[in-house]
C-alpha cells in the first residue's frame, strides 16, 4: 500500500514500512551513512543517518536506515539536533581514523577542522561492520566478527586465529570502504596471497584467491562484484559532493 510522507518539505509516496532512508532517496534527499547497504539487513550502528520525524504529534530522533515510514509522517534530515549528532559522530571517527579519506571528507563538509577527542593510534577501520555482515548474510560463513566493546571494538576472527570456515572469496576486501582489509603476497609462498586485517593475518588460499577461475565461486563472485561496484559508486558520489 502506497502512503504519502513529507521529507524536508517534499511530498513522496512510498510503500508502507519502507525505510526512511529509501523514501528520502526517492525524494532526492541525501542522508549520509557508513553502515548501510541495500544488499544487507539494516544495522543502524553508525548513527550518521539519524533524522527527526514527526508523527501523531510526537517528535523524535530515529535511525533512517531501519525505521519504517508511515503515512502522514514528516521527516527532517537537517535540523540542528541532527547536525549536532552527526558532528559528534564524525569527530569521534576523526579521532580514531584521522587518515581515512572518507572521514576527512565528511569532516570538511561539516566544517570540522579537528576533533575535540583525544586521538588514538591511527586506525583505518571505521567499524561500519559491512565486512562482518556481508560475510554472514551473503557469503554465509561468518568467518569474521566484531569483538570487544567501546574503544577496543575491532573486527577479528574467533579467538584471533586463522578461521577454518573462511572460503577465501575476498568479499570483505571488496566491500571495505577504507581498504582496511586487503590481500598481500604471502611471505613463505610469494605466489600466494593472504588476507590481512590490521595486525591480524589469515593463511593464504591454495588457489591464490583466484575466485574467477574457481567454479564454486564463479557465479557468486560475479553477482557480488555488481553489488560492490554500485556500493563504491555511491561512496564516490558522496566524496565528490560539494
């Protein structure tokens, strides 16, 4: 059932229950996000997609990626409260990942020159969780996951040892928006490559991660690359904006 909602003064009709972020896109309104991807279930962890909604005379802040739109709802994507939340999030990320281009670009667009928070040792991982969720939801093996809490949060394999369920598809390296996860030449066997996640490394694939020549992965990789190409294109448009 189609229902009307208002996004920043623009009327748009969408299916009942459609995530607000998709309704905003239909209206041509951009909402920044780090953890959202159409191929994955909404996660709502980065909080950059926060918006204010007014419905049934109640006003509140919600994450637009996983909050369903309802008829008669009015959405505001650029209020002072929303901008304050986004600035705080970007400043936290700027302290954690000062060299990540995506974060520096966001900071510049928000007029943030430096973070009020104490800088930690440079880290390329922005904890968006895309690699973890893609491995679980699309690949279906859960070879990596998010470990620890707070400032010690990180992406790792169980017990930080080589995962025996990793199929070496390289999906995590394709979807990582910062290049934190990569494949590098193996020191012992140069003709092979191994997966590297910060200080954590996984044993090399016996097929040198050449999934294109692996019948088992050929169809999967072709579909995955189409999804990732669209994903990277979205981020490229964001970094080039303004």
